[in-house]
C-alpha cells in the first residue's frame, strides 16, 4: 500500500493517470470508496474542498472538513488480489470494494441477493479499535476462550492472499471484527449462498457437489492439483488458507479453505464451511471454537 502525504496549499494539483482506489476516511467513521480512472487530485483551501478529477472530466468533491485522511492504492492487474497476488479473482466479473477498520481494502462480489467479501479478512483490530490478540504459542492457543488471530504457520508471508486465521471467539466478539455495514455470516447466510449456486444442495446440511467449484479460485497457483472443478464463476475467489487445529498446530496449506459462521451448536462447537482441492464440493461441518479458520464478511 502506498500512502501519499499531501501539503494543503491554496491550490495543489496532483496528477495520477492510473487506476486508483481512493479511500476518503471521514470523522464519522464512514468510508467513501471509489474505483475510477483518476486524472488529478486538487486541494483548494479557498473553497475548502478536495476535488477528484476523473478521466473524462467529471469531478467528485469532498469538503476538507469531512476528511480525516486520504490514501491511494494502485490496483493490481485483472484477476489479482488487492495485495498483488495474481490469478485470484475472475476477470470476467465486476467487483466492488470495501475497507475495514484498519484501512485494509478488499474486493467484494454480489452473489444472488448477497454481497460478500471476495478476499479473506486480515484485520488485527475490532471495529472499535481494540486489538485482537495475536497468539503464536501452541499451548496458549489451545487454552483460549477469547478472541485471537494468527498467520498460517505463524508466518506473515501467508497473509497475501490467504488473510489471517481467527478462532471463533474473535469472529463473534461483540466489538465486531467486520467493519460498519458488514458482519460475519450466520450459518443460514452461508446456506443462502450455497443454495443460490446449487439449488439442489442437500437439505439442512447444505452439502453441494458443485457449489464449491464455483467458489474456488481457478487453476493451481495456490490450490494443490488438481483443484478439481474450480471455475470461480461466482467470483467468491476462495483460496486454500488451511487452518489451525484447536491444539495449536497447523494443517497443510493448499488443500482446504475453511471459513467460520457466526452460528454455534453448543458451548464447544460452531458451524463452518469448507472447500476441497480434490473436488467441487461445498461442505458444512462443526469444529471446536478454538480452531483457527479464515473469515469473510457479508454486507448487512
């Protein structure tokens, strides 16, 4: 992520001529995001405005008093994850965007009546700014009943494109792991997604032989071969982020993608969804809440 710190003069014009993600962060906590071809940025203290001039001549105006800070991120090429990893997203689809409470930018995709993050969450703070505890020690992870996160194998190289792994206590903490306007999907909301992609999904278990292939990123840059039936036609762009066992050790990266739901069965176990490298299935299962899985948010 590149950050540009701009001095406010009487009139400053910054030429960009690039595909840019603009994040206008306002004191109210809301964030205005737009992806567009930007010709230049002008800061006019006379009229107390930031003027974003788009290629083609249209201008978007933001009063300076509404802005806490501005960041600009050069977008990756077609199909790329916003962290720059190639061949994650479906180049034939149109993605939106969202920004979390830490300033991380994600692609989003509309699937049926829902809008989903098309990347795994990577925040290390809750919506209110409190830190989510980073736990690397195996014994400490095993004994947790409060929110925690880690990188796969405790190596930050895996954050791009896999995001972070969280225990269930983190994704359901009342301080909210998703940004304003978004939430961790319930088991029912996961079912809506699966049934939209496969109307023949199996009843209450919502097992589907085909929905998973429509949700997995295509090819084998990240998935272990054969990454069977992976088309990513939904745009969900699932990557094989693996998992952390409740005992603290890790699975094998490349084989599975696990995501938490916000729905538990009892004090110990909660529902999740997972995809498999060896087939096109989408699966529903129960695991101990101390497991570390990836997280996605869905729009309210």
